[in-house]
């Protein structure tokens, strides 16, 4: 792509990119417990400082506590832990190929999937990039959502036809940063750079990629264009929902209401400690003498003004509507977990719950997780097909791929084991292995069963292992 064409593409996608990144940034702030209540403190939760009364415009209400409630992080991590703590098992109906795919995904695939769920919850969509490194190995990594701006076709297929990736990079010689803009299509990636968001100085990075002679593998020079040779854009989208909407905006208003009520409550408790005395006809004009007498003698001198005298000392206090605020806090918190489809950990009953009761507890979270899984299944299938293409599997783009996802939740293992035991004689070994509550890898369980069966056959089926040969001869004669 030429510089002028890239500049036009950057300008046309910048508005959409800024709007997306604004939402993502707000969601990320809430995930880091930097709610809007803390904007005045630059994202830091702070309690009232000693000199708050000097800075306050209202001497009766000097407290200004700003404590952020971390509901969003709790809800996002709750779904990520429930859905992606254990990575899904991939089955392509070939044990050897299954193991190759598992090895390629690596031991940290579960952690990467967990991070994808968190990114998707905060941005509405997460991105994974894969490539073939210099030693010919398939690699993949997560790309921050705020770096990627996809370009889709306008037909109903919504095919990814191009992708812009923009990020900051450090210049070692000058210790300054500049913008790197990459444009990806099905065959190539082209790299550009600029120093500002207006792209006025946009230019190609001509030394970005090294060119080698395919026949001799000798270095031929450098270029701003690299032919990745993957036949498709090597970025996979993991959307959270159809609208690609961050989770935060389903309940952000409720969190803000909770923060406002909670901090108002704390402010009142601080302010109530500020006792104001209203003095009527004080005997003397010096308030220092008044404070000294109050401290030393615990008494106050008041001048009598005769008949109808109302001299005395009144106390100005702040009343706190405790019951109303407690009720509103509890109602708001309940609504947060309802709208976020999460589980309130303070509402969990620790008892010997049945499997049905536990399912009811997780019902809202399961609905949300199941929807996320449905979108992630398509993305994970695309990743597995990319791996199979790298492995030169002939039917890589058409072979059926089965995914088995496992939830991480509290469960009644005794009840589940009883169900498995009752159905064992009428259910396949594969189904039993998948449902067994003490089995983590059902495919390995089936292999272990076959190995155990083989060992038993070797032990009892070999005549040399049966009480010597004499018993066998007696049995044959009998």
C-alpha cells in the first residue's frame, strides 16, 4: 500500500478507533478500580485528609472521601474463572493430531484464554495474532484491543478484508516514541510511522522487514512490506457479544450510584465528628478563653440578659438517614449482580446444597458464560484450522472440530458420581469419562483405561502367570 492510500485509510478509520478506545479506556479504568468517583484524585481512592476542612467550600460538610468499589473487576474475573480456568479439550478425530494441536497451543493456553475473556469483557472484542517464526514454529499472542481496527466487507458474510494495527514504539537513539501503523491483508503487511495523530509526516518504514532469497536464504535487503504467506489475515477476533459491547456499560450507572451513596455515607460519618457549638450571650469575647475553660473546667460562662433570657449553648449536628441508605446500598448492589449476570459472594449460603440448588446459584453466570463460549467457539475453531494448515493437514479447512468446555464451579461431586454410576451400564465410556467428576482430561482417562485393561489381560491371560503349567494340564484333562 502506498503512503497516500494509507493516510486516507488512517483518516477514515480514526474516528471509529477513537470512539472504541474511549469506551475501552473507561472499562479498563473500572477494571483497575479507578471508577469515576476517583477522577478528582487521578484514579486513586482516598479518604478525607487532615486539611480537608480548610479546602472545603462548606465548613459544615468538609469531608470529601472518594473510595472506588471494585465490582467490575470482580464480575469480569468471575466469568473468566468460571469459563476459562480449564482450557477446552480439542478433538479432531485423530489422536496423534490432537496431541500435535495441544502441543502447539502450549501449556499456557488456559491462561491465554482467560486473558481473552477479560479483554473481550473490557473491550467488547479481544484479538489474537498468529505467525510462523524464523525456526518454522507456529506462534500466537494476544494483541491489546485498543491497537486493532478491523475492516470488514459490506456483504452479509462480514469477512475480514483488512486490518489496521496502530501502537507506540520507542526510538532507542532519541528515547522518543512514535506511532507505528501496520496494514494487513491476506498476503502482506505494510509498516508506516508518524509522530502525531494527524499523520502529517506519515512515511513507510523501509527497514522494517528483512528480505531473503528463497533459494539461497541469503539476505537481499530490507523493505516496508512483508509477505507473510499465510493466505489469510493472521488476526482472530474473539467477540463478547453480537454488538461487541463491553460488559461495563450494562451496569456502570448502578456502580456509580453505589459509589455516590457509599461515599456520601462515609462523608456523613466524618462530618458528624465535627461538632459546632452555637453560643448565645457568651461571657467574654475571647474564644481562646472559652476553649480553655471548656477543656480545663468542662464548663462555659454565660451572661444573663434578664427576663426572657435565652442565653446558652446549642449543638449543631448532622442527622444520618442510616436505614434508608443501608436499604439503598443493598438494593443497588443486588441490581448490579442481576444486570451483570454474576454471583454475589456475600449472598452465598454455605450448606450441603444439592446439584440443582448449585445450578440455580450459577444460572445467571451460566447464561452469560454460555453466550461468550458460543462466540469463542468460532474463533477457537479458526485458530485450530490455522494450526492444522501449518501442519499440512489435507482437510484442515473442512475437518470437524469438537470442543469440550469445562466450567469451574462449586459442585456436589457425590451426587454427580452417583448419577455417573447409575448410568455406567447404559452409557458409552467416552460419555462417562467426560462426566466423571474426578477426571480432568477425559481423553487421557480413556487411554488409562485401555492401558489398565491391557495390563490385566497380560497378567491373567498369559498361561505362564497362572500357578505354573501343571494346573493348566489338569484343567485340560478334566
